[in-house]
């Protein structure tokens, strides 16, 4: 197994179903190797060139538009539920690419780092396939509606430094899912859509572990660089990055995912500071 070359191949795959299946296959192959073989696979594969990827492989549809141009639909209609599932499928498709890029791009890391992100990519692949199947049951498909490129745009903005990537993707963007999923699940159950609620509950449970991976490796890099993680996090949230913060926060889930009380207080503080600055302007 050439772990980085194989990850690059999956990153560049434009077929979303094949990409998802190949992610699951990558992790399965990794688990089939012993510890010595895994270590050697990283050493051998690490000699290959890391490509600058302006965009991963993706299908022609969905068309990518500004997030503000996406229509808002309530969950009370069939069209609204299709739009929700399509949006979630798009998030999971991008999450596959983000997980693969995290291990492909940042190579001077322990074996456990590679294994963590292969597992995350595999989980995201399973999530996408579940949502892909649900869209079919609802009479639609991935690509039928427009979407936005916000998640991969953050990958572009953080491709220069693993510390910035771990701080802003798992700990900010992906952690947002921990806040919005429980009320969404409850609403779906009230509407009688138990099938979609079950899928979303599975995603929510897995995402807690994915955010924990990001938290753990953020702290690992801070320690390796002799940096104060809270101070670094505060500096990275100053300015436009605070625009991604949205209360209310799922305090319990975020603690379970590896945040500490000081960080959660900082997130609320930075959100308030950003709102105050935008009101002045």
C-alpha cells in the first residue's frame, strides 16, 4: 500500500460513490497490515511529491454557488427534506476530501495520525453512501440541487500549516455539526422522517470522534512547537474566522469531543467580539 499515492488517487476521483467506496477500501487495507508494514508504507510513500490541489476530484453537478444564493427551505415539505439530505450529502462528500487531504498533505506526523484520518475518511464515505441512498428513496440524487464550496475553500486557506488546518477545520467547521444535529434530529422525528433521523444520529455520533481527532492533533502540534494552544486558537479566530462561530453551542458534545471549558468560553467570547465589531462597521 502506497498510502499517500493511494490517498491522492481517491482525492482526485470525480465519482462521488466510487470515492466513498474507495475510502472505505483504503482503511480496510490499512487495517489488514501489521504495525511494521504500516510504518514502512509511510516511509516509502512519503518520498512522493505533495501536489497543490485547488480542488479535489468532483462531479460536474452540483453547481457551486455562493452560500447566500442557496434557497432556504423548511423541513415541513418533501422538497425541504430533500434539500436537507442533499446538503448533508454535500457536506459528507467534502468531509471525505478534507480527511484525505489532511493525511496526504501533512506527512511529518506519527503513524497514528495517518490511521486516524484514514478512519475518518472511511466514516465520511459511509455517511455519504447512506445519504446517497436516502436521496434515491426520496426520488432525488446528489447533484440535483446547487451547493456551495465553503468547506473546500477552508482547505485551500489552511493548506500551508497543519496547525491552522487542525484549528479551523475540525475544531470550527466540523464542530458546528455537533451543535445543529440534535435539534435537526428532533425535528425530523416530529415530522415522522425516522429514516433520515437515524442516518443523522449515526453521523452525529461519529462526528464527535472526528472532532476529537482534530482536537488531539491540534494539541500535539502545539506541544511539539512549544505553543500555548489557547493563545494560538484565539489568534486564529481573530477577524473573519470568527464569522464561522454560531451559538448556541452543544456544550456536552463539545466537551466529549475534546474541547475544554477554557476553549468553550473563548469561542463564546470571540463570537461576541466579532458581532460587536460588525455592528460598529
